C-alpha cells in the first residue's frame, strides 16, 4: 500500500502552484480510471480533482462521478472540500458573496444515484445533516478570516444543466427555499457520504440566476468566469480552503465515517471492503 492522502479538493480549476510539487496520477476504480493531481498544501498532502477534467472538457452531466469519488477513497481521503462557483437564487446573496451551504435539494435527472447498485446490496444513507459540520465550521471561520464575512448556511439546489435556468425556474426554486444554484454538487455529496468521507462545499457566487439580471454569460468579457478568475474571488476561496484544511484536527470528531452503519441492505460488496490503496508507489 502506498502513502495515504487524507484531504481532497474537488474544483473546476486550481491556481498554478497552489499545490506544491504537484504530479498527475490516474487512479483505477470499478468505474474506470480517474485523473487526480497530488501535491503539498502547507503541511498536508492533498488530492486535487478537476471535476470538469484537466482541460475543462467535461460538462457536469457527463462527469464520471463514481470513478472520481471512489478514486479519492482509494487514496485514503477522509475529507473533501468542494469548490462550487455558483449562481444566486436568493437576491439577498450577491456575486462576490461566499456561501457555506448546510442543505441541498437534488433536481438532477440523469445521474448515478449511488455507489451500491451493481451488487446484491444497496444503501439508504441518512441526510439529516448533508454536509460535515466540522468542515463547515472550519470553512466559515476561514472565509471570515480571509474576506471578513461568510454566509453560514444556505440551501444549494443542484440541477442537471448544462444549460442555464429559465427565469420561471429560478422563481420556482426560490419558492422551494433554494438560495444558490449549481450543477455538479449532486451526486458528489451523496457518494462521499456513502464512502464515509466528510464533505463540505465552499460556494462563491459568480452570477445572479436568470431573471435576476439582464443575462447570464458563461465565458468572455463580462462573464461569470471573468468575474471569478480576474478579480480576487478565486484566490480568496483558495486561501480560505488552505486555512480551513490547516485548522482541522487530524482526527475526525464528526459522524461522517459511520454513515453506512444502519444504512446497508445486504452484504458489503468486495470492492467496498478493501482498504485504500494509497498513492501509486511508482508515481
Ligand atoms: Zn465529517
């Protein structure tokens, strides 16, 4: 078994040099290989996963979610920070604000729902507290340290995409209680729970939802991507992630690791009972 990697960041893009001594590896899983960048972040070794692929070539609805998540578990990951640059549904939340969600609504349509659907076993995990409370506290504190304020709590509505929403959809989602909207959070958060991995999201708002602004633009001048990467927002989010991961005690005190207790129907599949393989020794 190679060295274990305990921490991971799932994101769309990591700044050059954010992970020191970074190297790219491919981790085999029952659902195919997943590319991961491993490097040092302060005193920690961290796995960086670019969910849209290294060249942003994969749309949210095409991501191999199960391979990506299980690859992190194979490395030994116990905690995942998900970076989600998202839109606002609640007009009180504006571009530039940073939300640490405490709940979500799943409106995806065509994605894997679980890791456990290929064997004579299935799971029904508790979602009373969907995000790891210990990691949420660390992210809220770190974000406040970096930018002075953070939205502690909020409901993330996850939709299929890849298109943007209509104004009527945004109005409906607001009536459902959603605060922010994005496309990749589900099933990442669900699969992490099934794997016993802590998961929390740090979500910078980079655009208003449709109907709350004249238009929503993906790329180019005046776009949400420009807003995120040209200013300090992306850098500040990465600084907050660094501080939060550094502040977490090495041992977990939450209940995330025990998520499968009382949730499993049938025997554990063989692939799920194997210990993590850790880093490839030849990489
Ligand atoms: Zn946890």
